């Protein structure tokens, strides 16, 4: 991760860390998309609710969405 100079105000500089999503976080985004498609709901509220933690592999989602799948009680032959 690199420092990025995002703003310069006089002699004061503000830096931000460049970050990327971990594979786990990408999976959480994909699960959010799948859930919104299955429930025909808006994905924005799910994405806004994500809580992130910085790990060695990148940003991780601490509260990934749960996708509940229903199954038929009848077995197919």
C-alpha cells in the first residue's frame, strides 16, 4: 500500500493509504449482489452497512451478508 497525497493546504499535506479489497471482501460483494438478485432488493443498503478491517491481504468485510437458500423437501429421482 502506498501513501497518496490527497490534499495540500499551505505547508500541511494530508495523506491517505491506497488500499484494495481482499478476496474475502470481493466474495462479500458478490454475496451481496446474489442476495439482492434473489430477494429483488436494493444492494446499496447492504453495501453501506459493510464494516471493514485492514488486513495484510487488503480490506476485509467484518459483517458479510448471509444468503439463505431454501430447499425442496421432495427428492428428485
